[in-house]
C-alpha cells in the first residue's frame, strides 16, 4: 500500500468516525427535543429551531440541520424556540455530546454537564424538570422590564 493510499484511508476513516459521531448526537438531540415537547405538552406549532452560531434571518423557519452546530466545547448546540405566549418566543439552548457511548447534555452553553440515559424515563424527566424550573425562575426572579419584547435566550448555570 502506498503512503498516498494510507493517508487517504486515514482521512476516510476519520470522516466516517465524525459522521457516525454527528449522527448519534443529532439522533440523541432529536430524542431529547421530542421528549421535552411531549413531557411538557407543548403544542407542536409553538416549537421551532434557531441557529445559535449566527444571527437568524427574520422570517426564516429553520430545519433541525440548519439550526444545529458543533462548538469548541465539544457539544452540538441547538436553539429550541418555544412560543409560550403570543409574540414572546423563548430560546432554550440545548447541548449534546456522545462520551464513550453515553449521552452528555447541558441546558445552555454554560450549563452543568451531565450524562443521562435516554432510555431511562426518570433521568429524562429530571433533565426536563430542571429546564422547566430554570425557565420559571428566570421569569419570576430575573425579569428585565427594560428588555425589548424580542426572543429571550435563557442561560442556565
């Protein structure tokens, strides 16, 4: 085998590993979103996606693939937009990684990382409940009445 072929094989192998990693993370992120929407009984028409690594274009409905990105922290990030009341969208940043075959999640870029078993309803519910409580706490303890009524991005610690 030539050195050229060896280098090509190394690139092909790395590309396959990356694609497999991305596909697992996207599948897990999709599962988390669908589970959260179902758990909270959010009407599907109140849910959309927004990119976080660029300014979203006004009036554009983003598909999952157009809104998700890989960041320097090693997580895939997605903006989950929920319209809780008319004209007040809420942006929740969800972050997912695959660590040694386990799902690592964070609610927000600076959120507390943890691993969860997506097959375990108790672990999923605990993660969803934390998001719900953070949203409620944000709007009851930290309202900014000087903030324009645009999309609010919730950061979790």
